[in-house]
C-alpha cells in the first residue's frame, strides 16, 4: 500500500499492459483515471478498479492531441481530488521494412508514441508545479528503445525517443521534485503482439505464431512476459521506493536484450 491514497492517470489503460498497470496501482491503493479511445473497454477497467476498493474515473482522449491530454489531467484533479502519478503507456506499433515507410505512417506513429508521451510529460509537470507538489512521470519505452529490430524500425525510433525525452525531462524537472522514468518491456502477449506477428507473417511468409515463438524462444527466463510482470515494475516506479531514481529506462524483459 505504498501509494495508498495517491491519484494516478494511466493512458492506453483500456486493455493490455495499461489495463494491468491500472489494476496493479489500484491494488496498491491508488485512485485511477483510465484514459483510452474506447469507452466500453475503459468502463470495464473502471469497474475492475472499483472492485479493488479504489476510485476510478474514465476520460476518452487521443494522446496525440495535446489539448485532450491536458483536459484528462484537469478531469483527474476535479474527479479524484489530486494528481500524483502519470503513466504514459498508450502506444501503437508499425511493422514494415524501412523501404515501405510513408510520410503518413511515420507521422502517425511519431504523433502517438513520441508527441503523446511529450504532452503527458509537460502537462503532468505543469500540474504538479501548479499544485506545488512532487510527482512521478512514467512512460512506456521497449526493448525496441534499446535496440533496433528489423521490420520495427520506426517503432524502435519512437521508443528510443521516449528514452531521450525521459532523460531530458528528468534533468529539467528534478529541482521541482518530479522524477521521470520509463519501463522497457520485452515480448508481452497482448493484442499488439498479435498484430506484430500477423504483419511479420504477411511480410516474411512465416506461419502465424512463428515470429512470436521465435522472439519468446530467445528469452532467458523461458516464457513470454505477462502484462502483470510489467505492472509490477511500474508499481515500483510509481512508489516511494524509487524516489532516488530518475532519468532511467530499465529493461524488464526476462533476459532478452542486455545493456
Ligand atoms: N506488447 C509488448 O510486447 C510491448 C513491449 C514493449 C513495449 N510495449 C509498449 O507498451 C505499451 C502498451 O502496449 P500493449 O501491448 O498493452 O498494447 P495494446 O495495443 O494491447 O494496447 C494499447 C492501448 O492503447 C490505446 N491507444 C492506442 N493509441 C492511443 C491514442 N492515440 N490515445 C489513447 N489511447 C491509445 C489502445 O486503444 C489500447 O487500449 C505501448 O506503448 C507499447 O509500445 C509493448
């Protein structure tokens, strides 16, 4: 219960890793704002959060829209009476050879994965400073934020960018008592990987499931990652045990990429 009574906003919390983070932080005692694009999914997660005894509110926002991100934080403060933690988790994948990347596709993934994180960082820091309080900013990077993978080139570029923003923001906001960190999962069996595997099959001729199995086969601990594995580390980043940590983006991948 180390974050008992705190208020956390999680983006992309309608499913997958974001959903698991919302539930973990709720079980840790925090009240939660669920931000995503799909109201039905958000409402299901809100009910699950409430069943832990924590409060939940939902806010539909596209993280690539700066105004909507600011509005989500205002909503959080109004509905839950505070604001202590943001998890910039929302992200999309893009799977194709570099030769096939178009300006439209490149702009979209930059807008969601990079600008979406930037708006979350700046809006959260502004609110923490207005409220004259400390705060925790946590964002989703990836193993692909430490190493470029074939067919995932522009996705990797966005996740490297999340690490750059995390380092710069950590330095800019340290004196305000705000810490900024990221988490770098490996291969998590969510809808995102279903899509990555499907596209890899389409491009390479591999069977459905083969690319996923190949990646999982490279994991030292011998199994795919669960959303709960990621959420456990985010719980640490959200809580007081990580107070002396800032500007970091550790790998939590079962032993796949070593830095
Ligand atoms: N799945 C993995 O193996 C893996 C590995 C490393 C990093 N990550 C990162 O973790 C994060 C979560 O991944 P996931 O596997 O749970 O993905 P997912 O596709 O299962 O879920 C992503 C959620 O984000 C939401 N979302 C997408 N674009 C949005 C936008 N513009 N505004 C608001 N919400 C939006 C979606 O609606 C969805 O609910 C992503 O940033 C992803 O890049 C995932």
